C-alpha cells in the first residue's frame, strides 16, 4: 500500500479539478487502485451491451462519474452491472465520495443495503480506514483469496453494529417515554403548587386588609371594642382632601345588596356605633364559597347559628332585623364569602 500517494490524493484541491468522468477515472480512481498494487486494470470492460469503467478480474468493478454527479442517481446502474457480472465488490465514485458494495451479501434484501464502506477522498489520510481498505482492495489479499474472508468479517461487523444501534434506539425510546411520564407528573404537581400559591396569596391579601369579619365577629361575641389605628398626623400644608361623599355610606342611609345570580336581595343601614343592621325579609345566598369557613370564620359561625335558630328561614330570608358588628360582617354573612362591605353594599 502506497500511503504517501494516498495522502497526496487526500490533499488534492478539487476546487480547481476539471469535473469530467475521465479526469476522475485517470487522476483519482486509477491512482487509488495502483496505491493498493493493482496495475492490470481492464478499462471500459464490455458487459452485455454496455461498458464498465474499470474491471479487475470480474471480481471487482468500479463505476466512475464526474465530480459533481449525485451518486444516488447511479446506484441502480451499478446494481444492473452487478446482476450481470456477479462481482464480489462494486465501487461507485464521483472522485469526491466513494461507496463500496458487497453485491453477494445474501442477508440484505436490496442492493443499496449491501454497502459496506462509505467515505470521502479526504479520508485517504486516515490510517485506520486505509488498513481496512487494504484487506479488501490490496493485491496480495486479492490474489490469495483472503479478501473474501475480510469482506465476510466486514459484513458481520456491520450486522453487529446495526443490532447495537437498534438496541440503543430502543433504549433511548424507553428513556424518552419515561421522561415524558415524569414530565407530565411534574406539570401536574406544578399546577397544584400554582393553585396553592394563589390561595395563599389570596389569604395573605385578605388577612393584610383591614376588613376581617372573623375578628369583628369575635369582638362582637365577647362585647369587645374594635380598636382602629390612629390616623397619621398630616402637616397643615399637606392636608388631604376628603373623599367624594358619594363614596361614603352615611349612618342610617338605606343600602342594598342585589345579586340575582346568587339569589340575594338584602337591605340594611349603618348604626351610630359602627354596627350594621340587616332588615327583616332580606335574603342570603343559597351557597357559600369553599374558603368561607376559614376566610370569614365569625360570619360563617353566625350564619350556621342563625340558620338553625330560625333567624334565617327555609327560603333563606331573615325573619327579623339583625345587627351585625360591622358592614363587612353583614356582607360576608349574606354572600357566604369574605367580603368588603363598603364595596358590596350600595345605595338603594
């Protein structure tokens, strides 16, 4: 094997190469075969009405194409040649790319599947490849017949590699399937965590607000005064303007909650001491919010008590006037959820 000559082929500048079939044959393919000691080459070998570019003892045939040719377009032609000549090896090349087939490989169903090597001209600088090619192309092995054994070994090597590839693909497919299941579970957990986060954020917002019906209810049950924080002292030059009087509920002014969707129609008014009276005949909601018991415990317990003692009848109506500790406690009681009374009660 002439390694130096093969290295020269690997370093060849194909950008200035004349892209003709003859150029490929005489400047690349023949030097390649000569590098493996093949000197007696049958050029333009007649084959039942056609001609094969290079024939070596009817055991190796080489079909050459111009440099820019797509080899996929010529596989069938090589297959036809092999069907007539029955060679042991068949080589298809355009000078840049090389494909070596084993046409007698019986374990493959189609000719394209019999490919045993595929490489580029630059790979002639790869010693590992050259050692493999010498086993099947070297003149000494060709003459002794050992190249038959090397071709068979290569076929077995490819079959083993294909099995390993299939096993790896199946293994990876199993891993992907398991990862998809795990990802689906993580998404479900994330959705649950997102829901829990929102509930806790809502609870924090409600607890941080000054409208806490459960505290107001507890204070009412124990007859405790509700202590409101002192208003900050504002300098004279920064006196804040009062809110629009339309936004402030006046004491004794008749107010209403009208929520047809929940079956609510309630009337009431503010007392002088800050409590709120709901009038007889007012209706409460048919249902309550899931978080009612925890977000407005005082209003929840009052509702349970009044529904059992007859203050609220079977039609969800008040049977008497009822005074609540605050306007928010009254709204929460009626709507079955933690509510801001100043927003829910409106002018009649």
